[in-house]
C-alpha cells in the first residue's frame, strides 16, 4: 500500500480541522500526517489498540484512534487525531472512512489478486478486463487453469496460507479465498501441458491439506483458459465439476470438467424431462423394481464392457447364472443389456435416476 495515497487524502482534508491527524501502521510508526515533521515518528500509545473490535474508537491520554479496512481484516493501519474529545472522535471517524475508501480503490486498481477475483466473480465488465490488465502490466493471453479446492467436513483458515506456500510465485499463480470452505488457485501453465500434469498438481494440494491440516478436500478443475476473459467461465466449470462429480463420481476427490462425459449433460436437464425419460424407458416396470443384487450385476456388466464371460468371472458365478440374470432383467424392463443400443439406454437411465435422487436430497 502506498503511503502517498494516505498523504493525498490528508492534504485534501487538512483545511477541515486544526487538529493534528494522520495514519499510523501496526508497528506504531506515522506513515502520513498533516504535520510533516511527525512522519516516521513512533507513537507509543498505539500499543493500546486491539484488532479484536476494528469498529471501535480507541482513546488514550493524548489521542483518538480508529482502525480502518474491512471488518474481518487485521490491524494494518489506523487513523489518529490529537485529543480525546467529541471533535477528535468525529474527525477520526470521518478520516477513517476516507482512508478506507482510498485504500480499497488503490487495491482494486493496483492489486492483481483483487483483479483476478473480480474476473472470476463477474464483478468486472468483459470490455474492462483488457484495459485493467494493461494498467497492471498483466499478461492477458497466457494459459491458465482454475483449481477449485473445497474443504469437506471441516475448514481451516490457515488453508489459504498453506496453499500460498505451495505456490509462492505471486506474479504468476494466484490463491484466492472465495468462502469459508472454498479456495481457488489460478495456475499459470505452459502451452504444452496435459491433464496428467493438472492431476499431479491437484494430488499435491490434496496430500498437503491432509498431511498438514488433516482436512479432506474435493478439487474441481476447469478447462484451460487462453485469455483472462475466459477465467470466469473456467471457474464455473470447476464448480460444475465438483457438483456433477458429487452425483456421478463420488469415489473420486479430483474431478476434471473434461472428464464429466454424460453426467455433465444430464446435470443440466430439467428434472421433469428426466422423469419423463425414465417413465418412457421403463414402461413395463419402474426402475425401483430392480433389487440391489440385480443393480450390482448390471453395473458389473457395464464395467466389463458387456462381456458375459469376464463379468461372470468377476462375480464368481457360472456363465449360465449370469445369462439367467440378464434374461430376468430383459423380462422385467424390456431391455436386453447384451444389445449395445439397449445397454446405452439403460446406462443413461441409471445415471438419470442417480441425478434425480441427488436432487430430491436437496429439498
């Protein structure tokens, strides 16, 4: 943060009061003041300020203080005004508002992390992205990948620090806190990178979170962004990867948007259309008429690429027993899973049913 910004605000306000006022940092040194001779001096009574209640106005025998910044931020800077009467308090509060606004504007204009966060949050117009990137000397057309790291079960505020230590290059890689449970890594990649490299990065993050903090994570990976303007869409893809993975691939904790397949399409369908599809496929009997053993057999049959011999071996049953089960399924549903077209319809139907079950749990 440039102290010149604070000094500029003070110059504009100095005619409004005859009191000495300025800005002090958390170490007690004056960084800006209407009395230039005080800049760089140390104020001993700063030690009485606590950042437990940043909205509070503090008074000492000589001065009035107020921390400024966001409500959840630590004490970095505070406004001070000579005196501890009502006038000092009023000047202190007004000056803190002005300083906080100047600080926010400066950070939004000059801080690359804030710029990136505004992009993925859709808080900046697409036409302004290039202009702002130019102001920040920010390369716009570099390959970048969005990793969404969601903490599961419990969350730890030190997770962001851990992630920043894993990716310390603040000019190329950006670690952002989105919510209490969600962190985002925007990672600069070489044009020749592949999915194996992306999964290796995600596995490193997952391993560090478990080892250092004892936190389980789910990580969604978006497709590669080739320009800053694409980051918002790639962030949405990472979100979709986690949500779709939770429904169709809950065994995996790292999900790439490119690998979602049919699940991505089904997830975007209206539930009424899904229900209509199931009723059309299972005209004879509803899918609920199939017991767990039968469903297990069907899934194994799909896992082994509709190969009867291989599936029976994996199930430890005789080939004829499996054929009998498949005939029973055909009689119940009208679908012969040994026929490719019927198998595809059944596979999609199982996924649709899984999606509907997940939607019902949310209500």
